[in-house]
């Protein structure tokens, strides 16, 4: 039989079965990890005296040759060999002869594929954390440049209170910091070695799993062989983390789309990150944030897909679990693509400070500060709220804003008003009145930028330790 496992079978596999069940079309992305794990495994087989050292060296040389050929695109993967593991082994045997068949001693494809995915995700989590860090740097840079830029803050997409644009941007820095910390924490559960669990019950060979873990720089090994081959929690956790990241990117994308519209005109995205229209020459479309917003759904779908696959699966390995990879690969590619674009797009974004200021001057987002002013004069807040509601209604009916009112107009609503109200209503006063930890006052936002820089440096240190 042509199959490496074909000894028990009397017929060739139907070619439609080969095509339907083969995973080589996508799991070839694990080629480097597969060979990395195999090199550690065969080294251990030699150390434990399971294979003679001569065979070990021959197999290691063959594996390195196969990897070189893969990098040089000299190997054509075969559907009939099902997956990356069998394709690598077939090419190894073709390279060094029957001794290549000894590589699989003491392991199964079940623990092998799990090891490959742990190695793959371990690397990607570090890379993605680095990309998030770069995005944070871009946001912090824009925040530093806009510590004097006041913009309407919104709730319900209605103007609420004036805030610093830097304060708004720093909210996303905080979001992405949580994302980085989630990825860092997930690394602990990714960096666990399943190799040595065999098909499900371990192996009769006197292997040394901890030696393999040391070679591959895993922090620990799975305690239970059944759990080792059936666990996909680490992928579910990654997909969940990725979904949250994409949700954050999607929220930022929506604001970039709104802010760059003619109606807002708060920002302008660099031409390098926009596209035009085939029929309307005046158009400049924010396609990158729009597409990131759209691609968020596919990442959510990949998470739900794997959760559904794993639902009700008995222990240990089942063929259903082959469906764990495509969504993982797609999510990594989607997230990497988005983050690679977002950092430079934010860094090159132009902020229309005068338009933001104009917007703040032509709304009622300073109304709350009048209520606070009256409360300071001894009026209960509920009564102050009613007074300001009537004042705003008067402004709307007469085509005015609060700073347009004369003192006579103010005092018709309350005799507690005095000339100090005009300073209270200034946008800078409104912003800097929120001088509490986490607030939008200039000093508070400047301190928030400094705190974020400390956290970002901690990220750099973590990245350096886990490269």
C-alpha cells in the first residue's frame, strides 16, 4: 500500500476520500513547526537510547534538507499523503531511505499535530503583541501632538461633553493594552508541550518528555495524555482574544470612517491608505478601516466555528478536530493584515484641529458645567438640571449657543448666574475642570500618556524575552 499506515487495508483509499479528508492544502503552513518538533523528538530518541546515534544524525540531516527544499519551493505536497506530517515523512524517506521511517517511533500524529499548533501559535502571539505595541506607539504619538486639541465627546453618537482628542485616542491605547496582556497571558497556556502523549495513552518507549520540552523551550508538559491530544482550548482562547482585538479595531475603524467624512471633517487619512471611485473622481474612500470593520465578522465566525466543532466531542482525538486549523490560520492572517496597516495609518493621520474646535463652539456640550456651577451656588442638582434644560431650549428656539447669551438672558432662568459663567463655559475650562485620575484634563491626559509609556516599555521587555 502507498499509505504509510496502509498495512491493515486491502484497498486503496477512494480518491474522493483523499481529497475530502486531506488537510495538506492548509496545514502545510505548519511545515517549519512540524520539522522543528521532529528534530527535538529524534534528538530525544537518541538521548534515551531508543535509536542509535548514527540513525539520529542521519534523520536530522534529512529533516534539515527537507526543510531547505520546502523553503526553496522544491517540494510538491501531495493530497494522497493527507497532511504535513505524512508529506514530510514521505520526503524524508525519499531523501535518506528507510531509516527515515524510524522518526515516528514513540509518537502519533495526534500529539505531533498538537505540538505543531502550539509552536505555531506561540510564535504568532509574540508577533501580534509586537504589532499591537506598534499601533499603541502611533496612537500615543498622535495623543502627544493633540494635548491641546479639544473635540466633542459623544454618547449615543450625540455630542455630550468636550474632551481632549488625546483623551479619546488614549482610550484605544488602554483597549489595546488589555489585548496585549490577554495575549501575554495566553502564552502560558500555549507554551505547554503535548508531544509524548502518543495517540491518547502515552507510549511504551522510555521517552523523556521534559527533555523535548527543554529543547523546544516549552515551560511545561501536559499532565494527562488524553488532554494533551484533545485540548484545543489554547486555540479557542487565541480566537477569543483575536475577536476582542478585532472588535476594538472595528470600533476605531467606525470612528475613522465618521471623522473623515465631510460631515465631521475631523481628520484626513493619508492617501496611501485610501482609494478612489471608478465613477466619482472627487471621492476619497477610507477602505482600510471599512474593510477591517467588515473582516471582524469572519474572525468572530472562526471562533464560533471552532467552539461548535468542539462541542460534545468525546475524548480523545476525533477527525472533526482537523477543522481547528483553517480558522486559526485565517484569523492570524486577518489580524496581521489589519495591524500592519493600522499603525502607519494612524501615524500619518492629519488632525483638523480648527474643525474640531469649531464643532465644540457650536453645541451644548458645556451645559453640564452650568449645572455644576449652580450646584456650587447651593442649588440642588435636580433643580439645576431643570434650569439648564430650559436654558438650552431657549437657545435652540432662538438660534443661539450658551456663550451667546447675555447676562440678562441667563438671569431670567436663575438669579444665581453671574459673570463667572462665561469663563466656566469656555471649552478649555470645561475640559480642565475634569481634573481627576482618568479624566480629560490636560494634566491628567499627559500623565496617562506617561503611564502608558511605562506599560509599553514592559511590553518591549516581554517581547525581547520571548522572541
